[in-house]
C-alpha cells in the first residue's frame, strides 16, 4: 500500500480538475476553508475505477457557512472600551470554545480577536471587543472571568444564540468601583484612632 499526499487548490469556480488519475481508492481531506466557512474534519473516501470512468465523476464537498459572535465591553458610565477584560465562552454542554476559532485565533488574524489569555479564554482588544467569526451555529454561554482594575465584575452568565451567516452581538457594560474611605480621628487632636 502506497501513501502519497498531494495538495490541490480550487479554482475561481470552486473546482479541482484532475485529467489524469490512476485507478484506486483515495481519501480527501479539506485542509483550509475560505474565511467565513467551517472546515469539515471528516476524511472522504472515493474510488476511481472502470465504472467511474464511464461517467463524469464529481466529488462534492460542502462547507457550512460560519457564524459569529462579537463581544463588546465598555464602562457603563463613560461608554469607553475596556481593554484586557477576560471572557469565557462555552457551548451549552459545558465544552469550552477554543480551537474552533479561525486560524486558532492567532495574533494578526484578520477578523478575530488577537488576544488570548494563557488559559485559552478571550481578552478584549483596545476597542473593548472580542470578535469570534468562526463559530458553529448554536447556543453559547458567555461569562466575564476577570475585569480590568477599577471595575466591578459582571457575574451574569449571558446566553447568546449564534445563527448561520449572522453575527450575534453581546454588549457587557461594567460599573466603576466607587470607594469610600472613612478616617476615624480623635476629636481633640487630628490623630487617627486605631482599634486594637
């Protein structure tokens, strides 16, 4: 048994034409989809033989359009974006969303959030945004894990429905922490009173 791997790229019509191919059983795996489509992970077997040569042999591979989610995090008072806030995105069955993001959500990937926390969660960019553009349609649970210093954590578990070919938008606004410092002093002279 001989194993040879060859890469082919579709033309402008989405076709690959192989005028010369020997008889045998072959396996096709799509290794890169166009932006906006989900990469299928199954191996597709097909056979070329005398019978298949008597007709035009067309192998059709379908890609599901991707769906997206945009998370926008701002200050509730000023509307200013919050940079570096950490969000966790999970499927309804509890699975963490990580590897399904286009190009692994790597830095400099257009259309995706370029920021990942060490644990695989997503961090808002300088515009307070996380753009996940390659999700499987379905229902997701989004939770804020850490917020930037000086703001109150939003403990809500947000339920977001992602529909094929559309971008769901989740807006999360955090309240600034307000502090009150009470100084307890001696009425006769301004020295602090310390409890023992």
